[in-house]
C-alpha cells in the first residue's frame, strides 16, 4: 500500500525526468529536457564566486535582495516601459517555478478557475489543482496556434479568477501577437480576471516582438509578470526568478512564498543583480545565437522527413508526426531514443486531453554545436529506419 498522500499519489514523475532517464540509459543525445549544455558566461560565474567569497552567505530578505529588485525594476522600465516600485511591487523567487506556484496558491480559492493555453508547460496544471483550482484550457492548434477570441470568452465563467499566459510558449514556440494580447486583455478587464504571465523566454524570440501583457491597456493593475534568469543567462540550475506587479498581488505571493522557501540563494541574487546590468547587445547576441541553432535543427528535421513547426520563440521546435505512421508521440519518442539515439519529448503530457498532443513531439535546440551535429548524424542514419 502506498504511503503517499492522495495529493502526491495523483502526480507522476515529470516527462522531463522520464525522458532524461531513458536518454541516459540508451546513451542518446538528449534533445528532450530543455537546458543549455554549454557554458554560462564568465562574468555571471565570477560574480557568484565573488559573492560567496565575500561572505554573502546568509539569508536574503524574503522578498529578495534590494539590489536585485532594483535591477529587475530598471530592466522592466528600460525594455518595456513598465514601472515597478522595487520595495513593494517586486518579489524574488526560487525560479519562475516558485513564483508560479506561490502566485496560484495565494490567488486561488478552492473551485476558482484558471484559463490557460495548451499545450502548456507541465507544472501549470498540477500547481493549479494542488492550489484547489480548476484548469480551463483553450487548445491551440498548429501550424499557427491562433487564439480564437470567442472560443476564449466561452471558457470564462463567474468562477474564473486567473488567466495564465506563457509567451513565448513552451512547448509550441508561439509568440502571442498584439492582436491576440489585445483580445486577452480586453476579456480580462471585462470579466475582472487577474493575469499571471510566464515570460521566461522573453529574450529567446525570432519573429515579432515580446509584448508583456502588463503593457496592454487596463492590465498593469491586474497582471503579475513572472520571469527568471534561467534561459536568458543559461543558468537553469540557479533557480533565480521573480514576479512583478501591483503591490497587493505581490504581497499575496510573498505571504505564501515565505513559508515555502522564505528566500532564495543569497549569493546568486547578488550575481543576478550584476548580470541584469548587461547592455542591449547581450540580448541581441542571445537571439542571434539561438536563431542559428533553431535554423540548424529545423533544416535538419525537414531534411530527415520530420516536418518542423518552426518556432517564433523559445528554444524548442515541435514536429508534426501525424502523417508519418510511426505511432503516437510517446511511442515515437521512445523508439527514437532507443533505436536512433536521439531523445525528444512527447507533447501529450502537456495537454489536459492527451489526444491533443498525440501527433506532436518537441526537440530542444539549446545544445552545443557538436551535440547538434551528432544528433544530425544519428537522425540522418536513422531516417529510413
Ligand atoms: N516556465 C516555463 C514555460 C519553462 O519552460 C520553465 C523552464 N523549465 C520554467 C517556467 C521554469 O523556470 P525556472 O527554472 O526559472 O523555475
Ligand atoms: N523547462 C525545461 C523544459 O521544458 C525542463 C524543466 C524541468 O526539467 N522541469 O524542457
């Protein structure tokens, strides 16, 4: 008999853990779990080492070190024209993951509904249900993953408390355009819905522009904007994230956060504050670098008969396997890992209705050139298998 509580028993090991384990067992190239396999920048590493050596080794304030909150406020003002008071409107969290979790736990009462866009990042639905909330997904469909305004409005009920938006969106690589964001903002205002946005891929974007939902009319006072250092600075293991928004929403988040972790790693916050002072050329180089990786992988996939759905943002590309006759997403990924030696991620676990993801698999291109080239060799060799 299980000794797990029902809450834990209802959760499965994540698909990232499962596929990384399978990849390791078969010595496959891991294009599954999304983490850069290349070095983080020297400057950010030096800052962290210096902070530890200078004995920045005790608890940070629960809402984060002042210099990091100030750096986040300055970045949001400079890049998006959004103004936040570092004292009351910004909270530093243990990655975007904790920010999302604490936001949901502090804003949802049992039975409250959350509108979200699927296929969505895997932590959203378990976090919503652990908080007592109910997910109301709008399924987006390839190739353009368009948001239908009327379909979205039909999901909104008197119980709708939150709308959760991830742009650029993992796993589908969609960047929400201004027209879609306008429709979303207008519905949030009309139905008095709070928006929580996950913008961790804000700087990994190839088409269009990143438009924070908080910049749309009527949204500044009803949006909690979440992001993190992980993707932009290639430090997914640091888990330094933040949430910015109206003081009452940030206060709510902090009341929960103080009893999850109280605070995040202090020396990494010092290093994060220094990192966020980088100039705009850093972000330009990041985009260009990822564009090259994206183009390399998309061309390769097309070449080996795996039609890519070219992403507008994120470091993922989905492939539509519907017409290939090689089984569903899970069978396809298992087979590709075991026989071809390249691991990818099935998309059905990102969907409330697994059938919505059965024809999609996701490849990560946040990998070094030799690794992508080895994947290319194996995929070419396996193309006819
Ligand atoms: N949101 C999305 C959409 C992600 O892809 C990730 C990365 N795994 C996260 C949140 C988690 O970010 P962090 O590592 O900062 O917790
Ligand atoms: N965000 C990463 C991805 O989507 C993985 C995060 C994790 O392993 N939990 O692949």
